[in-house]
């Protein structure tokens, strides 16, 4: 059965490879990116007998996230899968126009807001797949709001834990009253542009990440994965970072995200 799937950050890296894989399986894929020219070129490159939609938004700005959700909702009454893939490791200016650290904004807060806004389309049968990472570390609540500056590596690792925390908490809280929400480490040091820039290595085959995201989107293996963390480095569901299992620490992170969005 054809599914409608939105992938953020779909113009390169794991997002692009996942889009190619899902399109080859004849699913209706909605591609998000920051650059219209790149999206249009990608649409032409991936042209097929399927209708490929493109959406432009800067996910570092919450107003753009809101606009993206509205644009998708204007064309669709149902969304089967949301893959929150877009991510940032470093930036020339790490503080956004909203005054947030760009890693927290794009990697954790934007996915939370987009997921919330698309709940009506996802319903009880939809899936939300959040791209986490093996790099996770305790969240500095002051850093989320840009009050404390962090190194690129620290901000990235903390933002990925924040994403994993709200994925677990929201997924467990919803149970059967909403979409299945999961966090996935697609594999360490896969050969994306971000990995090459951040670590100076070529990285592993991107298809490793695309294959696990495709499995998570389509197979029964992930049907009951809400609130769970899948670590593709070991190829199975695994315990998340200890902070994600700590109710108090998790609530602090989620409360900080909600306060930013209020």
C-alpha cells in the first residue's frame, strides 16, 4: 500500500538516500529542504511516475516550522510517516534569529513542534521517526535558549539527547492515542556532508541509515516501537541514555522546550 511520507532535510545525506529508497518502493514522498533550487533539481533528478512534492523551510526558525506544517496540511488530510531527519552540527553563527542555539532549534525543538502540528494528519496509525545519534550527553537547560554557548560537539550531543528524551516521553504518554513515536540512531559516522565537515572522515555507506529508516517507516517490526530507542550500531532496540530514563530530567527538558514554544 502506498504511504505518504514527509522527510525533513531530504536534499542530501541520509535524508536523500532514504527518499530515493522510498520512492523506488513507489511511496508518495514529500521532500523538505532549505533551498528551493536544490529541491527543484532533486525533484527533476528523482522524477518518476509518482508525484513528488517539495517544501521549503528553514527549521532553525519556528515560524518556518509552523508554515511547513500548514503547507503540508493544506494539501493532505493524512500523513502516514514523518521522518524528522534534518540536523545541524556546526554553523557560522550558532545563535538563530529566535535567540536559540541552532543545534537545539533544528535537531530537537523544530521536530517537536512539527510533530505536534502534524498530529491531526498522523492520527493513531501514523509513525514519527526521529533521527537521534550515538552522540548524546546531559542537556544544559541554559544552552537550549542560547544563554550558555557550547562547543559544536557538545551542542550536537545535547540536542540529540533532548530529541531522544521527548521522543520517549511523548511516545510512552500517547500509547494508542496517537502516532508511534520513536528515536533511531541510524548508525555512527555515516558518510553524510555533516559527518565529513564535523569529523573530517568519509564515513560509512549512507544506505545503512536509509535502510533502517525505511524499515522503521514501513515494517511491522516497528509497529509497537512508540517510546523506544533503536540503536543501529548494534542493530536492535536498546536502552537510551540514562537521562532519558530519568523522569525528572526528562520533564525538565520537555518543559524547557514547551516554554520556548509558548
